[in-house]
C-alpha cells in the first residue's frame, strides 16, 4: 500500500508540473529565440506528407521563419492567456512569404506569440524584423544536389554573414540525420545575446543531410 501511495503521489506531482508548463502569463519571459528552418529538409521530413504549400516544386523556399519564441533562462512559456484579440486571417496570411503558410503563422501566434505580451500585429512585426535582420547565406541557395556536411559548416556560414553573432548566440539543430534549424538568441529588444544553457546544444553531426532548393 505504501508503494502504491508513493507512485500515486509521484504521478500527481508530475501532472501538476506538466500542467504548469502551459498557460503562463503573457509578457513574462526573459528573451526570444528566433528559429529558422531549412524548408527543403523540413518538407522531406514532414511537409510533403502534409501537402504543405511551401513544399511545392519550384517554391524556392529556403530558410523560412519557424517562429519567434519567448524563452525563460530555463524553459519557455506556451499557450499563454492574452488580453489581446486573436490574430486575424489577414495578419496570418501576410506572413506567408516568410513563414510558408498562414496556418503556420496562426499556430506560432497561438503557441508562442500570445506569450510575448504583444498584440498580434506587433508580434508579427517583431518576428518579421528579427527575421529580416539576419543575413541568410546565399551559398545554400546555390546547391544543385543534396550534400552531407558537418553541422558546424552551417553555423560558420551564418557567423561569417552576421558579424553581430557568435557561437554563443547561435545554435544549429538536426533531426533524423538532417540539418533542421538555425536558432538565434535575441533580447526582448531583438538584439543578439548569448543563449541560455538549455538552448545552446549544437548538433555535432559530421555528415548531416542538406537538400537543395526545390
């Protein structure tokens, strides 16, 4: 009986902790994480199966904005309550050029944008400003066939094109053997800053797959 009580107590505690992981107060965060996905790889892993707009032939989508995510120094808020109205169809549609689809923009607003404490228009303006402030290396757009490369090559290319960044302010992630994202840490004012330890986990693959543009 004592063993059962201990297990029950553990489950209740764990559930409480999971519940607390969502629905935090809007505007209560420490910094932003700007996530840029390499669209051809995302399409191969997920987008093609979904029939995603950005995965069509000749789309030309390269580094797309996955999101601008409020972060804590350890962890992150999500699905926050906000006093502002929800994003409109016009606002999410206006982000298609850099986010791939209006659906992606809506999801990012719902999960992350509300937590910024900004209204939808201001959040998307901030996301666009952060995205456009990063120079995305043209070398990746010039590939004509799939290659395998060390993940650090992607990081070095971004650092070369963006003198304000450093390896403490940028991380490259991989998924299923492929380059997934470049993530850049920014202050609440969108200036580069060092990433917190839970974010600064570079992919160490030496032969990560990298697909060319479609």
